[in-house]
């Protein structure tokens, strides 16, 4: 794993401050990796990176800078990476693909807002002679695909929840966006465990844009329908939603140290801190450098006309599939800290110092 990752983690807050500015960019405005100017016209080898939204903190704080840095390291004669964020707007992303094509991108790394509806964008790129790497979310028409084993993610989350609950009681289930093919895979994996357990799903919700605010509102509504004692656990498909769940439960009368088990995904810093503090039971750590840097390696190979290496077949698409990792309070030090994803100082800042000391994280 790259030893430079801690530098990106330390810069995460600063990068996130820039999200609002990036979100304000027009649909046809690209951001370069270095200075924000248009990235075309350099060495003639142009790669574009298109990410789906900025509410999930990983994209701006990790995926983008890691990808750009790796491209720069591997390809001295490549132009700066053309970068676009769709802000969860499928139409905007389609326009961004067309802009990337017009800017001369011969390789497009695309994390789609709606994977099932992204075939037209891929076809436009391919018709223009570009190759498309589906990044993190499957696009069946893409030339290549890379992601983590998403069904396994859902299974891991559900297994951890069932174990923490003692295989009994009622839960709330918050899934991701129905337009996100990954969300469907997480959901399928989770149901494969939950449906055969002693757990009862009280209510289930597919969150249209993975929004923490929607998650908080949904759980708040359920607290008016169910007694707090009925809710023995919460399946939250990602850490953003888990944060909304915690806000709703603590706002609805739960004490922070008496919350039911709550799952998550993405190993966001706030989630790791909640885990240390006992407010969230687990998250799924998907080592983003593995995915972002591999995407950069494949993109550079393609732009140079080289072989990309051995792939596996995933639903008919040549793919690179990576393994997720469960993170709990017991292995924070051995996972996200050991990999320099976050430092102890990042995690144990301020009010979390005491919880870190109690968890022997130093």
C-alpha cells in the first residue's frame, strides 16, 4: 500500500472543503489534477476520471487524489487527468462524458451515477475511439471493470450485525440507491444472511441518493411507529447513512453508549471514531489505494497501448475484483491505522482521545 496515503488522509479535511466549490462547477467544466485549468493539449495522452457524487467523502478525499498521483507517477508524457464530479446527476454525467470526449480523452474511467443506464455514455465514448473502465460500479458495456466483491460486502455486514445482536430481534434496514448496481449487490448479500437468521426486518428503505439526511429522517419516522426497545439493530449500507442513523437514534432518546448494533461501509473517519466510541459496531474497509491505483495503472496501460495484465470475468466484463475487510473496535489498529489510511492522531483527536485510550489505540 502506498506510503503516501497518510498525507492524503491528513489533507482530507482540506480536500472536503473544496467539494462545495467543485460541485458548483458546470456540467462541462473539467478540473485538472494540478491547477484546475483545462487538462488537454499536453503530451497528447489524455485520461478522464468521472466520479458520481461528493456526499460520500471517499471520492474527493481519496479516490481522486490517489488516481491522479498514480497516473502522474506512471506516465510522464500524459496530460493532467481530466476530472469531473456529477453531483448525483445522471444527465450532468452524460454531458461530462461528451466533454471528456471532445477534450480528447482516449481512456475514460467512469464511476456511474446509474450503472444500468450508463450504456449510452459508454457507447458514445467507444464510438469516438475511447476505452472505458467502469470504476467501483459495474457497467456491463464497459471495456474493463474494477471494484470490491460487493455481494460479499453485504454478507459481511449482515453477519456482523446478526452476531452482535445474538441472532434475534427486530432491525431497520437501510440500503443504498436503487440506481446504484453496487447497492443491489450489497442488498442481495445482506438478505442472503438476514433472511436465514432469526432477525426480523421491521422496515426496509432504499435510500435514493445514499443521503445521511434521508437516513436520519427515515429512522426518525420509524421511532414514531416502534418502541425503542423493538429496535435491536440497524443495517446501514454505508457509513454516511450510519451517521444519520446515530443522529436519529440519539435524537430520539437513545443514549450514545446504549445504541443497538449499527453497520457501515467505507471506513470513513467519522465512522471509525464512532466505532471507537461504541456508537457504531463495524464498517467495511475497502482499501481505496488498491482500487484507485490499479485503475490508474490500467488507464495508463491503455493510453500507452500496453497489455493490462490478467483479469477475471465478472458478468462478461474483464475485471479486477478486490477483497473487503471488516473493521471493528478490536482491529482498527491492525487495519486502517496499520495501512496508514488514518493516523492515530486523526482518529483520536479531541473528544475521542479518551475512547482511544480505553481501546488501547495509541
